[in-house]
């Protein structure tokens, strides 16, 4: 990516386990996808499973797939 191309959040096609959301967030933040997945699991454990599942499903609908 060059300096003039803006970074965009997308769901990853190549680094996906369920829907590619954590892989896309990791690419956007330039971090290891395992760390993003681990943070998601910890957040789900702290907040309760239902809010995390609902948020994940909403994010799948909102965040576009990688081009």
C-alpha cells in the first residue's frame, strides 16, 4: 500500500477462521491476528458471551469483504 491509499477496514479473505473479521482487524492495526483473536475471547469472557456474539454478527454484516 502506498502513501496515498487510505487504510480500510475489511474482512480478510486469506486469514480467516470464521468470517475473517479478526484477521481484517489485525491487518488494519498491523498486529498478529492471534493477538486480536485472543483479545476477542478475553473480551467475550469479561463482558459475557451474548454481547460479543451480537457485536460480532453485526460487524460481519457491516464490514465489507476484502477486494
